C-alpha cells in the first residue's frame, strides 16, 4: 500500500516537461498491429483514436496512466510515430522513380552527344 502511495505522489509531483519526455520515451516502443494499421490508414487525421491509448504493458510507470498530461503526450507521440510509418511499397515506388529519372538523364546525355545541335 505504501509503494502505491509513493508512486502516486511521484506522478503528481513531476513537472509537465518531464512527463512529456517520459511519454515520448515510452511511445518510441509503440507499434500498431496489422489490422489496426489498416483501419488507421483509412483516416490518418484521427489522433484521438483509441489506437493510441497507453497500455499498462507499454509504459514505464503504470501510475502515470492516471495523469492526463502524460496520456495526452503519449497519444500525440504514438500518433506522430504511426503517421510517419511507411510500407515496403513506398520504398519500391521511390526506387522506381529514381531509376526512371536516371534513365531519362542518361538518355538525354546520350542523345545530345550522338545528335549534337548545330
């Protein structure tokens, strides 16, 4: 019982910026599963979704779950991390565009050497 009281006291006495730093640190380990990620991709603007609610097993101190500043900072950090995630196909498309641009440049240089302007 005493450990809970000390822990709850700790959550109340931490300054706001350190709570935000702890939340951001905990959110680095956050990752949506495939099914939730598919649902999230349909509406990426919803940062208040229950997808980003901190779980007891993903936080460093469970007493911080009662602190609204911590929960808001965790949700925001988890949302930003998830919003920036890309799929494998994103990399494939970027590579294909880079290859196509390289071919265009090479062909332009080749044609300009074979058929010089007068």
